[in-house]
C-alpha cells in the first residue's frame, strides 16, 4: 500500500474534477491530487467532438476536446498531481481513499475531498423496455465512445429513444457517418435536450422527433431487427392500438443520466432522492464534513459552463475548509425545498444568512412563469421569468436576511404558471 | 472424417456434466454446442437454486436425482471452485389453507429423505427474516444457491482440460445410424461416433426426430426474471417461495438471493410456441413485482438492473398439469442413442446425479477405463473483488493488469478479462467474458466496461471489430470502421 498525504483529493478527472482541482490550487492548496479511472482527462469531453462548449463562459464556441484542453493545461501549470487509470474503490467518512492502479494499492489521506465522479447513463432496464435481448442496443454515450474515440461504427439503421442531449448529438453524428436515423422517440410532450440541439441536430438533418411516443418492444434474435413504438397517454402509459413497427439494426438509448454516488454512499454522504446526488450546503459541502461535491455527480447539468463555475466553488470551499478562512460557523441550518413546479433545488441546506445562489429545475415547461422563494409566510423573492423548461437549469441569487435565517423556516422555491 | 467414441449434443449443464464425468475415462468425447459458448440456453437462465427435493412426488426420478444431486453438490463445487451457499428457503403461507399445504410439502419432503424440515409460525419466520410477510412458513435448510453459468462453464472447462473436445457454434443438423456407427452431420462438417448423448435441452425432440419418430412432445414454458441492484441485497438472505400453485408443474414466483449478491424475482410461467423465444414482456415484469411484494412488501420498483428469461423443457402440456418426470434412457429403437429428456427444474440440482446415471448407461455400451491423468480440480479463478488487500497488492506486483479496473460496478480488472478470453473452450464473445468474470453484470450494464473489453479483444487478441459478438454467431456488435468502405455480399 502506497501512502499519500494531500490537502485536497478530487475523485474524477472530468471537467468538474479539473475545475475543482485548478480552483483549489488557485486558492492556495499545496497538494492537490486528481484521481481518474480512465487513461485520459476531461471525462466525456474528448468524445464530444461537436462544438458548443464554453459559450457562456468564454464567449467562444469550443469543441469538447478544446474545452477540456484549457483546464488540463491549467491543471498542469498548477502542478496538480494526476493519477490516471486509477480506480477509487473505497472512500471513508474520515476522508481516506483507497485506490488501485497498475502500480499497486494507494491509501490517500486527504484534508478535504471533492466528489466529481460524474454520472452514468440509464439503461434499457432502467426504463423497463421489454422484448428480446439482441446485440445492437447501445446507450448513446457508449455509441459516442465507439464512434469518436475508437473509430468503430455501431450500426446502419438507427432508432433513438429519448431526446436527451447525447441522443440528439448522436443522431446528427450517425447521419454524418452515413447511417440512417429513422426517428428520435420521446415519451414526454417536449424534448428533454436543449432547444439548440433539437434544431441543429434533428431539424437541420430532417430527422423526425416523435413526441409522446416510446419504444414498447424490441425484436431480433441475434441483432436488433425491429422495434415497436407506441404513442403514450397523459400518464406516459402506451396507448393500445397505436403500435408501429420500425425496421432497424440499432437502438440507441438516451434515457437520462444518473449521478454516480456509490462512493458517496460508502462514506455515509446523505443523498437527495430528487437530484440523485449528495445534498449539499451553499459551499457545496455534503453532510460529511470535509467532503464536497460538484458536477454531474451532484446533479445533472445541461452545459459544461455552469458546471465549471460550480466546480470552482467546490474547489475553493475545499481549501477554505482546511484553512478555515471565510468559514464562519453557524449552528443553525435551514433547508431549501422544492415547491410547486420545481423538481429540485441545489443547495439543499444553508448555514448562514446573506447572499446565496440557488440552482433549480422546473418540473415541466411553463411560460411565462413567476419564480418565488418564501420562508414561512415571508416572501424573499418574486421574479418573473419569460419561460422555464426542465432542460434548462435556472440559476438565481437570493439574499437571506439574518432575521429570516434565525427563524429557521425552510426556504421553499416555487414556479407558478 | 473425425471419429469420437461419444458425441454429446448440447453444452448445457447436463451435456457439460456428462462430458466432465466421461473425461475420467479413456474415451474420446466431443461436445457439439450450437451457441457461441456453453451455457447458452436454460443453464444460464434459471434461478440457480440447489433444490432440496421437497417438490417432487416420492419415487419419481426427479425426487431421487434431486436429493442425490443436492448431496453431491458441495464436493463437486469444491473441486471446480464454483461458489455455493446453503442459504435455505422459506415456503411461505399467506392463509390457513396454505398452512395445510405446508404440512403436505413437509411430508413429501420427509419421504424423499430431505432433512431438517420445520414449520415456523409468523414470529418464527420474522425472527430469521424480518422482511417476509406471511402467516407461517416451511423452513428448508438444505436448499442452497449457486451460479448456474459458472458451474456449467467450470464443468466444461474442466472437461476440456481433461481432453474432451468442445466444438462451439457447431449445430447438429442431421443424424444417421449405419453399421453400428452414428454419422453426425453438423454446420461444421460430419463426424462419426459410437454413442450419441442427446442433451439438447428444449431441442431434445428435434434430435430424436433425426433418427426415429419421437414418442413424446416438448412443451416449452418460459420463465422471466428481474434482477435487482446489489444495494438491495439486504431484502432477504434466504430464498422466499410461495406455496406452489396447483397443477402448473412450476414452483411459483419466488425471491432468490444470487451468489453474487443480487436479488432475483421470478420466474413467471408461460407456455410458448417457439423453443427459442427468450424475450421479456411487460406483463411478466409487472406480475413479478406484484407477486414478490405479496411475500416481501419492501421489494422496490425502481431497482431493476436487468431482465432475462429461460425456457423450461417440459414433457407435459399445460392441459395435462405441466408435470412429467425426467427421462434418462437409451432409445429402444436406436441403440447407442442416449436420451436425456425433459430436464426442467430441478435439472441444475440433479445434473451431477443425471451425469452418473448417464455414465451407467454408457458403461454398458463401451468400455470405460479410468485414466490416470484425470485432473478433478480446476485451477482457482481469482477475482480481484474477492481478494484481501494484501493479496491484491501481491497480484498487482506479479502482473500490473491486476491493478487496472475495467468494470466499475463489479470491480473486474483487465487481467480477469484477459483470463476469461483465454478460456480453454475458445469462447470469445462479450457474454463469455461477462459470465466468466462478471464484467458488464452490474448496474451500468456494460456502459463502462464494453469499450474496454472491445479494446482488449482488438489489441491483445487480434480480433477484427466486425468479428466481435455479443453472445451468438450472428450477434455482431459493429458494422465496421467509421468511414470504412466494405463490400457487402
Ligand atoms: C426458468 C427456469 C428456472 C429454473 N430454475 C432452476 C433451479 O432453480 N434449480 C434447478 O435445479 N433447476 C432449475 N431449472 C432447470 C435447469 O435450468 C435445467 O434443468 C438445466 O439447465 C437443463 O440443462 P440442459 O443442459 O438440459 O439444457 P440447456 O442448458 O438448454 O442446454 C442445451 C444445449 O443444447 C444446445 N443444442 C440444442 N440443440 C442443438 C443442436 N442441434 N446442436 C448443437 N447444440 C444444440 C443448446 O444450444 C443448449 O446450449 C430452471 C429452468 C428454467 C427454464
């Protein structure tokens, strides 16, 4: 067992982990280590060869690899220690990490830990799609890995179920590589991905988007031969008699992303069922002191720009927790809960009065809409928004007056249509 | 033309058990398996339960071979390095009528020689297994669990190490008997054999029909399962069965812990028209969850990580009650053809005893002389996830591939994938890797490991991407390279 003592250990070398590590370095942490299980840094960015990254952050539209490179270079300049092809197999409440790589086992004792493990894709069984079990069924991200990183083509005639961003991007990618993309099928009455991707990836390429539809059966003994799609009712139940068979050899699944938190659970970090990620305070500290979370393992983001901003904050907080600067301890904690029209809010806890930024997601598309934050009977903020959709995270700053904070009333966030 | 003394048709647990038993002797044996690996049908898709013998009528072959197989299991599994756990099972009664059924099951079990049976009241059950909801239960301590595919693979690989020839992706398509010899026609050419063992599972009738008019029918009956995430392993430690539904010939939908720490819900029972229709259906998924919750109400709806189905090869139709005994016999019309028919549950449990039975018949046909070179023990298969920290460090020092985890959910290393791909049977599909080392069996269902395994297949085993398959001869994963121009025949 190789022993390591570090200030900040970041688990995951994707965009969140890199931004957190760079920021920890900038805020004075001397020994920062990033532990990454892949042989590369940047997480899924290197396989996202399309552009559209960094628009909000830098004003330029970069490709995934370009965006990642910026942070990789910053990390190298900051002398951040990088452990590649290294899998963390244990995380303890006392911030001890056990990791393994080809040099052996490592015991990393960290003063603070940043969780940045990202997310995984929902599978066929997560959505309980029945039928046979042939080859030719891929999650969109895996297909993207094969096509863009390994130069391998996954199929010729493709149906995509789910209109998440990776699925939309892959529809265009497959089309560009000569495959026929028969349709993108979405169970909801609106697309789950960003509007710009619907336009640029489907409409511009004449790929039909079938809303209120889902895949209800898969046929094919060895390779996929056909899928059945059905229309769904208001409760997302397939409507009998609306079945249509589509011949294809490939089914791509873009059914949503699940934050990866097996390690968090191991360390007894409390998980919010709504986000699937740790519940954190405004400094992004989890329920376990000294363990912070950011990126898609905290909650699934729509763009990397917002994610990097959040991750930098986690890196900064991880340092402040060691040096105790800027950390005034308050006994009181108030909870932030999603109310009407809101699926989730991050952070879930606030432990000081003053300015706080909330990130939230709408339950369904609404326009126009009023965003309201209340504490008990008191209204803290009312803001008109042009629209709210589940695919676009809403970020809002609020100020919690000390008196309100002292009352310990939970903050409720609502979107009223 | 290649000649073998014994040709076994089917590389399921039955064909593989017989092959392994025969490999003790100085005889030449070949196994024909149409799938890309052994355990490609029922033997990989069942509950993995080592039954006790309480469910078969006294004096039936099923009862005798089940109890005998159960007793043989521990030492066989030990020799082969296959895991078994004697977790025991509860047959739970929901009402007074069912309590009376438990008494009946207990009597049958006792007359079959099953030890340790005990009827518990509600409190007694709760004490052992707090999540079960019932009025009472029969406790069956001698029921256990194993990994059915690991067992089949271990039997086959051990047989191969002892010189049995396994021909995968080789389907028997014709059989003739002439001048005391069988001519076996396969998709990979013709072979000669003195004895043919028909262990083709649900296809056993097709094999018989190549030689004579079969005196039986096979009624395929599908059983579907749901697999729950390992994080729910706390649901139950023992198996939980309902009182068997009457006149169905099946045991009902039960909750079974797997040897790897998942929970299985199933199997359903549906008579189907096609032998190979291993689909899963929405109806069954809903019904499995419903039935499971009747016995263990805390079973969650959203923890399913996989679903699969297996086909029971029944010799009795639904109309006839769905129950018929095993048949293990030499054909009267075609001497030298040994038929193993109707091996549905408890076929996995009985497999070691069925093999012994078959060897008894074969010994009457050809001379079986024990060979000195037989190795009964299979080299231990190491698993990174099962090793202690100190062992892990040592393994990595010996081969750094032990330190490269390529399956995150099940913590499988590159070395284990490489070992799996180097198996003595020559099976090289994604599934053959999965069933040997568990890469791809976790909650992400291959999302993380598949690209790694493909890389290893390409770089370390020289496989062309278009030859990489999921599980069967035509289940190709890829259509070629990106922007590659290929001639399509
Ligand atoms: C849903 C279900 C649950 C069960 N649960 C249990 C349990 O918990 N405990 C228990 O003891 N038993 C159980 N069983 C029974 C057990 O699984 C079977 O009895 C056992 O697997 C049968 O093995 P087999 O070798 O006869 O058949 P199979 O495993 O089906 O093997 C037959 C093989 O023959 C091959 N084959 C067929 N035709 C040809 C041909 N022409 N040429 C070449 N190869 C051919 C097939 O590809 C196949 O691999 C269950 C069965 C099912 C279906």
